[in-house]
C-alpha cells in the first residue's frame, strides 16, 4: 500500500523536533516546514544511490539554509545512507556525532557541501551546475546528465552573495539548477516584513531565471512546480509557501520555532496534531520501507549508468578526469627549461600567465576565470576559450564584478569534481572573497586563488587598492596555503605546488611590478620547503634576512651592503610560512639559526613576523595604510630601501 506523502514527511518532522529537543539546541522550524517539499523531491525527482554517495552522475542536493540541518540528516537516514545512524541523530550537535549543528561535507557522505553561512550554499551550487554543464559538453548525456537542487531560505536570498550568484547563473543559462525557496516569511527577528519589502520573484525574473510558486504543503502543487522548472531551459526558482514549524499547533508560523527547541509540551501537542504515535527516534516500519524504496530507484539508474560507462569509448578519459589526478606535463617541463635558458624580468602576475599557458595546455581539467580583471590578473591563456551559455565546453569564465560569487562558485566546481578551478582578483579584494576562501579551507578543496597587485608596489591606485594586512590575515586562516613568489621560477614552482594540494586551497600573491630573475636552477622545487636559503653569507654569518615576493631582491641588495661592512648575511626567500612550518625542526633551525639576528622584510604589516624574528629581531614593513604615488616614491616613503634598512641592521649588530 502506498503511504500518503504527508505521513512520509512527518518522519522528517518527528526526527527534527526530537533531535533538537534532545540537544536542547538547534532549528526545528525549517525542517518541519520544508518536510513536504523534501519528501516530494526525494520520492520523485532526486537521482541518488545511497549505496554509492559519490556516484559521479548523481544529482547534487544542497541545503543552503544549513541551520535546518536536521532536514538533511533525517532525509539521508530515511533514504538508506549508511550514516547518519539513528544513534548519530540522537547525538545531534554533540561531540563526535557527524550530525553537526550545520551540515559538514567532511562529516557525512551525502552532504555535498558545508553550509551555514547563508547564501553560500546556493552560490556554491551555481559552481556545481557550471561543472555539470561543462562536463556534459565534453562527455555527453550518457555520462553526465544530472541536476543541482537547492533548498534555500529567506536569509540565503537576502545575503549579498545571492545577487552575485543568481546573476551569474542566469547569464550562463544554467537550466539544470533548481532552487526551492522556503518562502515562510520568517527570520530570527520575526516576520520578514520587519526588514525587507523587495519582490524576490521579480528580482530572479530580471536576472534571467524561470520562476514558479507553489503551496509547499500540497504535494501535487509541489510536483506541478518542479515539473514546470524541469521543462524550462533557464535556472529555476520555486517559491514554496510554507509555515515554519508546520504541525506545531501553538508555534507554527512564528519565529519561536526558528532556532529553539519546541519544548516537551509542544512536542506532545505536535505528535497529536500530526498523528505521530511512535516513540522519539523510532520510525515505523512501513514508513521506513517506503523511504528506502526511493533509494532503490537510484540504484537502478546507477546500474544503467555503469553499463553506459563500461561501453563508452571515453571511459578511461572520463574516469581519469573524475579522479582528480592532475600532473604538469611536457609543456610545463619545457617552460621550466626556458626559464633557466633565458631568465625573464617580469611581474609575477605575468610569470603566472606564462606558467598557466603551459599548464592549461597540459591539463584539460583547469578551468579559470577572473572577477572582471582578466587583463590585470593574467588568468586567460590560449587554451582557455570562454565558457558561455552557448558553449559550455569553454574553460574560461568571465565572472564579472562578483569576487565573492566567483570564490563560492569555484568551491562548487571543486566539490562537484572533474574540474580544478582557479580565479583571479586583486589581493586587496580577498576581503570580498574571504568567507568563501574560508569554506574552501574548511572543506579541504583544491581551489586556486590568483591574487595580483599584492602590495604598495601597485603604485598610484592608492590605499584602497594596496593590501597591507591581507597576507598575514590570510596566513592566519587554517588550511589555506598562501604563497608569495619572488620571480618567474618561484611562480612556476608555486603553481606546481598548488596543483599538488589535494586537501587544501592555495592563494598566490603576485606582483604588478616587474621583478628580476633570482633563481637559475629548477632541479628541485625549493618553494616546497616554504622558506629556503637563496644565498648564503660570504663573511661569517651574523644576520639572516627573511623576505617574500618583491622584497627578496631588496634583501639581496641589503645583504650586499652588509657583506661590504663585514657582516655576513644569509638571504631566505620565505615563499610560504605554512610550508615552512611543516618542515622538520632541524631544517627550520638551520634556516633560522639561534646565533643570528633574524630580520623580516615584507611590504605589508609586520604583525606576526615576530614568531620568526623573535623578540630581539627586526621587522621591516608597513603598519599603516598605503598612499597614492609612483612605486619608487612609495618604497622610499615607507622606508623599504637599502639605505633605510641597512643602517638599522648594523646598529642592531652593534656597529
């Protein structure tokens, strides 16, 4: 006998209110309100195989309103995934339970992306939809033919990143993207009337989306709206009118159900109201069997896909593409050899472009872009034609002035698989991207950020565009690999390292100004050490100059002056503090010995360098905002010159 949709949806409601009550913490309202929509989605539309959560051609489901995490945990459990178990759900929000307060993709298979910071789930889904269309253009419907589904709330649609994300999705015509909006008109503060009066549906229509509305508690109307979305070639928003906390007789439709347990009395009343007689955390057998059947349909589709893959002439190429293995090839090796034969004096942003020209020729999975700074970031190569709504096979995305949206979309591409995304903007605009960079790091995704104009060296654009605190603030972020190369060889080595990071994002900080070649050998990737001795002292070593990027050449000139004064000076290129900190204690002690004065030089804040220089070392940098002037005038103004720094070092040495 087929069970009514409402009865199946009530299983989600029961698990949500029981888990939040047991934890005495959480958000029961959204899962209870969207339970009917989620049930229809899982029963009739979502393509998934709980026995293989990483099946390449599965649909992607993103719970952008991550505070309603119990909706995800309940549906995964009910649909037959190995985890979360019922005990995991009993321990919702507790230490060691994979059922965290917000969904974490590294805790549970079936959670496609970490969500919680509102709007980012939807924006990440845009990247997933881009990756699907790109791979479909290359491998066809037989191997790549799936949708990206999003459940989003009012908060997701209010956040600024939503505007960036939907504009990009509409422009690219991502018709396989469907957003189910939990239109319950409630936020934490109360009714949405308190804070907004915009016409959300009109905004989506204006950005090129197809828009539908439905009663979010009427399964037939939900199916009608989803069918209409599938039939339309544009990305779709479905406004699902719901009652938050649906079923709770005294609290539904109010903000009281948003972020607090219902309370024992209200749960008793809700059970009676929805006709749920089972004990807490118990799913009646007939309901469990009905939910498990949804996953069985996906297993059949998966088996059919496996047969198509086995018979495809592109099987080997497709499998390798999805494996994520990317290795620089012959073009890259030839480029490295050329750097030794004819060392160029170029900005590291140009050296990055030259490196990318070789890498994109070697590696088809590299998909690049820029937030409207292509000519400044130097991120486009001859191998990367534009990815457009009429040609998804392209490998270059014009993101427009959408730094945050770009970063989140790159997260989605990396999470989808089959694509290694990189994207550019100015380093100072890392502030616009930061929340998405943080999720790259948290989710351990190989996303490569190309951040140019990395210091006051950009000159006349002035303090709004000159990054000061940015390098150190980004270095403070766990699991983010920040690299600031000093010449073309180091830039190439940094790109090779970025590609090799299987479990963390990388950020390349690159100059606008030309830099002289410093390295003349490529027999070993010295940047992999993070910091290495670029030049050893000639006289007895008294000082170690530690510099990054454009300041390494300055350090070499200072070392010449110190040597002339009889003070031996090592010069260390500190390309990446993260990589240096990963080296052995013996290596670190050799590079930064206790018997030498340690001096740091970087055209940014001196904050944080004391952990390398010690209390008695010297730190040269900029602890104010920049200024608008030609580059040479700026370096002189801020005391980053040979004549300004050398006397201070000699004075510290007692000369």
